[in-house]
């Protein structure tokens, strides 16, 4: 009887471990498989390239993680990223504003966009999907207005964010790591992080327990806006110019990374580490499929299947929990 109980306990622990770290296990399996299928995959140069490819998506996804944990969604992060980078380049090039101040203005643009989203959602009672979809259109349109539809060169000092340190370590990867640590600290070490989980778990219960839900949503979407602005600046630095159509569709990759990383679209669940792993899975998939000369069209099919499986697994996990 005791042996049977121990076996059941071990199986339960194994299922729990797999549920919590399934995305990491999937990443390891994917890396091993691609390294066997392509001799060029498991090289230092290529792995650093994967990190650079994942950087912008991961930074956007860290911000989206906050929102998704609260049970919301933010479709505007890609457009906000483009607008923030465009404002930085425009204020530095056309108004002569010093680049540090221009960078602060760009970050402020991200905050304002996030706050507008939050006000529409928390106080205007608009569904997050509608509010952020509207912001997507507004932000993308403003980026086109500011630039007149043309790219604007980034300040040289900011463009260095797209360089490497010592000709070896990409700066975007370092920025991704720093933003990931910030996201983890916010989620695990702050009152705001705990409030996010509470709101996503049961918003009414969170309100009754004394959490200022409206205020916390303001903070949540403002953080998403800041992370989007940082991602836009990193992307523009890699391109050496701010482009009004930059980061188009990146919001979907960000949401996919969060979901693949183990977050629940119903809210109350998600981790910064899981989001990073999700972004790396997407980058590794694209990189590996490119090395295997798979058509870009088929790559979209594969990514779509991976996202569908991630959501399906999340649904099955929640049913099993109940």
C-alpha cells in the first residue's frame, strides 16, 4: 500500500514538474532535434543570432505577460513600439533634442499609450481586445503621420544598441536579459505583481479583498507600454532607422510567446522565464526552418500549429486542474 502511494506521489510530482516546465523541455528537444538535422545550427554564431532574433519579441512579450496575467490582452504593442521609436528619431533629428531626452520622450509615449488603453478598459469598460485594437490603429497611424511614411535615421548613440560588445556579445541580447529580470522582479517581488495574479484569478474577489483594480490595471498597461517602447528602440537600433511599419504583426508573436511559455489566456498564470522560453522557441523554430531551407510560407503554418497546440495544452491543463 505504501509503495503504491509513493508511486502515485511520484507520478503526481512528475506531472506537476512537466506542467510547470513543459515549454523548457520542448525547447531542449527542439534544439537537440535541429542540431541533429543541421550541422550549422549548434554553432556559437548561430545561437547568438537566435538570441538577437528573439530579443525584440521577448521584450514585447514580457510586457504582454503582465497584461495576460490580469486576464487582458494587448494588441497594440507592435504599433506602440513603432511609434515610440519614430518619436525618438523624429525628436532627435528634426527638433535637435539631445538623444537621452529623446529616449525619455519615446518611453513616455509608450507609457501614455498604455495608460490610454487602461483607462478605456478599466473605466470605459471596453473589452481589452477592442480598446487595444483601437490603439493599434491610432499608434500606427501616428507613426505614419510623424514620419510622413518614410524612415528616419536613428541617433548614432542609440544605434549602438544594435551592435555587439567586443564584436561578440550582441547588445540586444543583454537588453532582453535586463528586461526579463525586471519583469521577473515585478511579478515575484512587488505588490503590483501579486495584484496582477489576483486580478487574473478572480477580479471581483481581488476588488473585495481591497485591491484597487482600476489603479493596478493602469500600472499593468503602462508597464506594457514601456516594454513596447524599449522593444521598438532596440528594433530601430538594429535597422539604424525608425520605420513607421516596423514591428507589424509582432504583437501576435508576443502573445504566442507568452502562451507557449505556459501563461493562461484566462488570466492568473504566467512567468517571465516561461515567456522568455516561449520567445526562444519561436526564434529557434524560425532559425532552424531557415537552415533547413523550409519555405517562409510553410514556416507560418508550423508556427500556427505550435501556437494552437500550446493553447490546447493550456486548456487541457486547466480542465485537469478542475
